[in-house]
C-alpha cells in the first residue's frame, strides 16, 4: 500500500517550490497566486504566515510545472522582475527534481547516524548522501554497511585551523547543499558557518535554552528536572543559540540515573534530528531573525 | 502586561471572519483576497487548506472592518453574489462584535464547569453564558457563585420526550448559539442535535474511538492501557462518533487504580473541553464530512 | 460511582504514613516492615528507592492503624528508638486523620487559584484552606465565592521588611503547614523560607532551568522555542532554583504570539501546580539535596 | 564518557533477578529481603507493587551474587522450598550473565528492524540476535549488513500450517527465548503462541484498543482523530488484545494525509517497540491476567 502511494506521489512530482518573505502589505497572496495561475501552474500546496508584530509576510507555495508557461530556467528571473522587486521579497525557488546533497558529520555515537541512514535507504527522503565525515574512525563500519564514503579528519581544538579548510574543500567538491551534525562533538568554525548559513543542522541533547554546552544530561540530572529534551537547530556563531527547528521531550523520574537519561535521550535525539532533516529536504523551513517558520 | 495586550487587541477588533469551503479550483484564494483588498479591508489573518484527496478547499480569513467599503449588513449578500455562487461555496460570516451565546449542561461533576467559568470570569473568551442546565440540582451552588441562572430538568431516559422540548424552548428564548456538555450524563435526543448541528460540544472521557460509551475509565483499567485520554467532539446521532475537535492524553502505569484514572482524567477533560470551546468561540473550526478542520 | 469509591476509601483511612531517608545498608526494608508487621500494622502501600550514586535509601510506607499495637502518640518515639537511631534515619510520621492546613498566595491572575479551589470544593483533597493572601485586592471576589478569608498585604520590594512579619504572624496563628504561591508575583524573603523549609510551593511559568526570572513567556517567544513549559518547585533562597516537583510542556509554533503563549501556558501552570499540591497533601514528596523523590 | 559508565556497570554485573507474584499477605517483602540478606546477597534494586483490588503482590528484586552463600544453581530450589511454597508464589529467577536469545520477524518495512539492530550493534542491550525471519525476501540486505542469518518462510494464510512448524523447529534449534514481530504482517498461529506464552512481542500501529486489525492509519484518517499512537504488546490468541507493554502517541492535524500518518507513525512504532524489547531483556515485565506490571 505504502509503496503504491509513494509511486503515485513520485509521478506527480515535477514541481516548483517558492519560499519568500517580505514586508507585509495588502495583496501579496493575490499577486503571487495570480502569477502562478495566469501562467497555468496548478498550486498543490500553499502556506503563509504573517508576523503581525514585526509586520513580515512569509509564504511557501508549491505548484506543478507541467503546462506551466514560463520555462523552468526562467522562473527565477521572471518572478524577480515581476514580483520580488515590487514587494521587496527575499525569495528562493527549488525544483522537486533536484535532490539536495547532504553531508553527515559524526563522532562516536551511532544512534542518529543509523536513524538517518535507515530513512535514506528506505527511500523516505528525496536526498543524496554522498559522504560521511568524522573526527574519529569509530563509525566507519556503519558507513561501510551503507556503501557511503567515510572521511576521517581528526580535528581537535588545536588543529582545526589546519584541517577544516580541507573539509570545506571536500564539501565544495561534492556540491554539498547542507550539513547534518549527527552528534558531532566538535565546535564548527565561524568560517564554515559563513559558508553554510542556516544550512548546518545540529542536534543538541537538551531542551534548549536549558543546559547549553557540554554534558547536558549530567546537568539535567544535577538540577533534578522531571522532563528532558532534545533540540535540533541551525548552527550559528553563538554556541547552541541558533534558530530552533524542532524540540521534543520525555518524562523522567528520580529513579533515572545519568546513564538512563542518556539512553532515553537518544530516542529523542534521533527522532528530533531526523524530523528537522526531513523538513530541510522538503524546503519547509524559513529562517527570519534567528527563528524558524516551519510549514 | 497581559491586560495591556488584551486591551490593545480589543481596540483593534471590529473584524469580519469568513469561513468557507468549496470544490477546489484554481484562483480561489486570489479571488477572495482581491474581494477584500479591493474593498479596502485589511486582512489580519488568513488560513487555508486543500484536501487533495477529496478536492475540497477550506479557508478562514479575518479582516478589519474599519474603512471596508461594503456595509457590514451587506457583506453576506455581496460575497454570496460575487463569489460564493461562482465557486459553489458553503460559507458563513461572523463579526467580532457579536458575542456568541453559550449554554452549559452539567450533571454532578464540577471540574469542567469550574474551568469554563474561570475562563469566562477572567475575560479570556468573547462569549456570553446566560444559563446553565442540569439534570441534577447538585451544582447549583457553583452557578450561584458566578451569578448564572441554573435550570434543573430532571431528565431520564423515560421522561426525555416530555422534558427536552422545554429545554429547547429555553435555549431558543435565550438565543443560544451553541451548547457545551460539561460532563453531562444524559444522551442528547436527535431532535436537539438537529436544532444545533455541529453546535453541541461534548467531552468524552476517553481517547476516542477507544472506549466509546459508559465507564471508559473502568474499561481502560480493564484493558491495561498505558495511556489514557479525553476527546472533545461535536455531538451527532451516533454515540461518541461525531467530528473530533481536540484530544489529549496522559501516561499511566500499572499502579493507577480506576479512581486514579478518574482523577488524572479530569485534568485532561477540563483542558480538552475548554480548548474546544475556545476554538468554537473564535470561529476557528470548520466541519466537513464528520471531520474538523481547525485553524 | 465516583462518590461511592470515595466514601469507601475514606472509611478505610485511619493510617500512618512514614517518610524516611538514611544511608543505604542491607536490611532496612526488612527492619521497617518487620517493625510494622510485628506490631500488627497492615501495610497498604510501600515505596522505596535507593540512590546508588549517593548511597542513600528513601522510603514511604503507609499502614492501617486499626489494631496497631503501638498507640498513635507513641509511634514516633518507638520508631526513633528502635530503628531511626540505629540506621541514622531522618524520618517523619503523618496521620491520615490530620488534615494539613494550606495557605494560598495570589496576585492578579486567577487561573491557578480557581483550579485549586475547584479541587478543594469538590472534596478531591484532604486539606484545609483557612486563608488566601495577596499583595493586591483584585481576587477578593474569588475568595468570597468560596467563603475563604482574603487578606491583602500590599507588599512591594520597599515595604517587605515591614509587612512580611505580619504575614508570618498570620500564618503562625492559623497553624499553616505549607504555602502555595499561585502566581504570586513577589519574591519571598529568606526569613519566610527559613520558617517553611521545603514547604512553600511555587509555580514558575517556564520549563526550568530555562527562562529563570521575570517574563519567561516573552523570553521563550524571543528565543523561538518550539515547546513551552511550567514548573512547580519548592522555594529556596536562590530564585527559581529550588527542588522541582512537577513539570509539563506543550508544543507551540511560529504562529503563537506572546499572548498565545500566556494563554496556553496557563493551562499548564494550573495543572502542574495542582499536581504538586496533591502530592504534598498526600505526603508523597521527599526532598534530598535540592532534588525531590516523588512516590 | 558513556562507554566508561557502561564498562563500570558491566563489571558489577553478576546478579540474580527474581520476579514473583503471589496472594498478598503481611510480611512477604520482609521474608524475601531477609532470604537475600541472611545469605549475604547485596540488593541493588527492589521494586514491588500490590494490586489492592485483586489482592496480589508483585515483586522484582536484583542482587549481587558475589559472596552470596547459596550456589547459583541451587538458588531456584532453595527459594522454592523456603519461600515460594509457603507464600504460593509464582516466580522466575534470571541471571545477568545469561544473555537472552531473541528472534526478529519482519515483512517489508525496515524502520523497526533498523532501530532494533542499531541498538544491538551499539551494545545497548544484553541480548543475542541469532536470526531474522521473514515472509518476504525484501529485507535480506539489511540482515546482511549486520551479518545476521536471514530466513525466508513465504508464509500465507494457506500454507501456514505447513510452514510454521519449520519456523518453530528453527526457533527451537536456536534456543530462542523470545520473538519480536517488527512489523511482521502475518497472524501468528495459536500453536506458536502456546510455545512462547507472553514471549512474542508485537508492535501494532495504533493506540490500542482503537483501530484493532488491518490498516489502522487509514482508519484513523477516516475517523478524523487528532492524535495517533503505537502499541507494543504480547501476542495472545485474540488479535491485538494481548497485554500492553508500552504506548506512545503523537499529535496530528487535518493537514495530515494517510501517508503522513504512516511516516509519523513509524517514528512511534520503532521507539515503542524498542522500549518494550529493552524492558523484556532487562526482565522488568510481569504479566498477570492480560495486563503488565512494568518495573
């Protein structure tokens, strides 16, 4: 059953996805939908949201390209000229036929990596994973199971300046669109963050902003909280302070040791990270002033 | 702070709220937003959803009436003529200045009633509660605390045919818009349901469709479930089978007795019922084929 | 049904409740249960927990006093002599027939107060509420509804030293066992905390330790979290840092304004506070080194 | 850090685990703990629960065997003679050094299988997985990745009588202790259930008892529920009616298609199943009259 649905969806799927935000004004939705309708595009999903405090308008619209009168390679230009300039829009257009390319960074723990790869191999996501990067050799056996090249850059605080440029070269060579830190235990340099702005997704093993930094489960245990959490977010220069994509929590009790918190937390981490990755792949996340709008 | 925000919102608040659904076609959003924009209405919130399986389009749009060029009392007619007929829309227009009138039905348990009245008295909701109806005298003291008339109709299976018409008379006389069954333990007659279609909200003390009917906590205990729930829904002729508005759950263990389930369940019931009432008052619920679209 | 169960439970209920903790050693459970069994007490509930990191043993045991061979007023002495000294126990014995006396402190928001009083009036809790204290006159109408004396002490930062002693006098005169801060918006002085150690329960409107201090909903909104929470805890000298009793959370989205967070948060606050109060009344909370063990 | 904790725990770990239930009487805990203490066993965890409705006492106690005066192979006999007969106990003793052997049954979906194997390979669980059984060849590639023998028995309704005995032979030959149905889409025969009573764990993709049987996500979609769930339970002869081990839920909206429900549900299924397997491996589940007591 599932497979059939999947195939049906795939067949329909030559679509364009437009993400935009702009100062809120009257008539934007009408203007955008008319642009698509007049040119014979069939809208299959439209989401919009107005931040009435900041007076900013956000929109995601997806339409079928079959029969659309503007050629694919001209859509960006036409939209820019006819609409974006008039409404001062920041916008981006994606095509469903172009699979994003994702790099996974890991250290020693495998649970998030396995979860990502299980989704990948099951065909859940329209994505390519051309490589896995690590600062340790430990998880090479996992990469091998899935036939994905595994690169070890034994980065430490001290050699980061020297080794990260080589990582960046590799990512550039492989045309990586975004990076997923799947329990990668090294701080990313500002240079790398600048190259992939709001395109590096991290999983932090606490309910942010509680327990920023190292050893959050130990801190949660010490504080005696009754609920623990996990947070996926984009990486920015301030540690664990980037735009939050997804959070989830689970209840704990006084009986739970630090090791229990780690075990229970792993189930949160993998699901919260995969959820963020899924939204990223589907182009459903807009970032504005360190917050996410998720459609 | 809160009060200030509240007042600010109140001041802005002469708005129209349009709820509609129709067969999905190209251009509906554009047409509706143009209708509002051209007549100088300022849209402050727009939500829409397309059921791509059934090909039905749903929309809720709220706009400020200040400066709107169509007089309030003509909006319905104009919208019908200019748009609804063309797109085969079922629609309804509400005005924020017209507070809906809500009747509360209770039996012997007070927790839901207190929660509704606490919201009411705190000014959380734009609603009037002109009366409370019960089949028992037990909760009159609660009604008295809040100075709300309390009517006892000692309805049983046997005298329902005789007493319910009097209830309906009272509701009609008081211009009741919708009815809230706050743990009211009598089955509502088909006649009353016909008079208030999708306008009678019930709270069922289980996670529907599990444990339909009487004594769901006993049934949950017997079955050994690990989570219990509560469900608010519109009342239809089939018992506990109407459109679901809101559900919530809480985790239980083998240690919980039936009485514990009842106690824990009460916290769910009151919050789940109040949530549904809040959505109802704000005209955020659309019903289509026994399901709700909630904006 | 519920009432019948309630009465049945009430009839069984002349019990003693022993709470203790001590260094973990072999044989403690055996020794305590033998003390009760040999003297013909019937244990109806026993909970124990060993913190294997700190090597501390915690226990709560409740037994029926009918037929118990040690007279009620001697149990404390006998237990101290025969067991507590040998095992270096810190312990406390409560009797189900002695209802604790609870004072409620409020400011201007009514939702937590209503929830506490609704439980109280429904007979859910074995407690007395002889008075409500506030720094504002606003909620006197609520107290009046429930016929509970309402005392206004218009405390500010500046006059706290002068007015709090009078509050403490009142609490002492009324034999208050514990205090519940039901959205009371004044910081409690160290002197009052010393008088009621681990006996002042506060509700903080965030998921602690995130968003300590004032205006947590505003801070949560600014940070762009995807889940908000509420925390009930004992008050200690360090602000919002006392032992946590209960936490709960609810999911939010980018659509939620600060005012929405406040509204959604209120449902959490009242349930999380009432849950803590219920555990307190039932003597199910042990505190050890700024953490709670909850049976 | 995690690895270090793990090793520490492993080193301490020659323990016995006793699970028992019996009619509730005075003095059972004292008798059992004395049996262990007198023979110089150090209790590291004790959990007990009394079902006061059915008057049944349940207990799990784990103690270190180092220095325990009764030889390992005699503990069962001694406990039976000295305690079990006197108190009419049903009991079972496990040793931490004996890893249980688990068989995994799958059909075509891989998400639960990957989650189980990721835990297994990460060393989270003290278990052996000597084989994977399927009615389809589809997931052999997963088994191969983890070097676990994969057996295909193309069972259908029609050939079940012929093929299941061969499966049972294989399970017997491999000394399988319990079976995990990881989205295995064939009904298990009564004969197999009799051979593994309360030792076959299934994951059902709904919040039982809602949506028993086939296609629960379609049924949930049709009914318009606002929350979906997953349930792990022991398999009994009545379909989806065995003792429930673990349940979890996630919130959905009107926007979710059946395919979305399936995708969201998979995250629940894998976590809920793995949680049950973890409890099973740790001998933390007692079954009594079609319900579980989970310590």
